[in-house]
C-alpha cells in the first residue's frame, strides 16, 4: 500500500529548504569589520575591529592583523586594503620641524628634530632647500612650509 504524501507537508518542506538555502547564500562571509584606524605617537597605529553581528569590538596593531593569515581570512578585501594603505602611506618621517624663528640677519631659522636619534638642529630655510635628503626626510607639510618660506625670504631680499 502506497502512502500518499500530504501536499501541504511537501510544500512546507520545499519552502523551508529554499529558505535555508537563501539564508546560507546571504550569510556574511566575513567575520570582522574595520571600524577605525588611529595613529598614536611615534608612528604607531591601532586598528579597531568589530565582530559582525555582535557588539564585540577589539583593538590590535595593523602588524598583528596583517601578519596573521587566520585573521586576514575573516576580513573583506577592501578592509585589508584600507589597513595596508593606511599603514604604509603614513610611515613616520625621519625629521620634523619643531619651530621657526627669524635671526638677526632676517633669515628664517627652523629647529629640526631627528626622530631616529632625537637630535635637534637649527638650519636656515636656504640650507634646508639645498639639501634634498633632508627635504625627503620631512613630511610633505613641513617640506611645503620650508619651500614657501624660502621663496618668501628670497622675494623679500629681491624687493629690498
């Protein structure tokens, strides 16, 4: 004797299989989401990460994340790209300008600190402008300031 299947039961069975399949397809494939990247002193960075679907948040250094293949697998490729770009584009500069003053000869003097050995130097705008290695060791903002003030200083000399 053949048992007749209930069409409602068959429909519900089919419906739940379809629902389960859609849920599997739409489930997030990445476990972690990049929330924020912050810079700290001396070029250190902290990455804030959220576990998707929860309110759990943790912090780690970019190196900890990028050096661990098991963690990388759980980020989207765009998040990994952001972490990598941020870290490598914001490397600390070898030197930074701490202050600028004008000496008795009306030359602009810059107080420059080396971040490698904390050495302080005083140089004129002209001396910095003639030293390409020193310019390369400055941030783009500091290099722009030196260039602008050197041009301004030269313009004042020509005017007088």
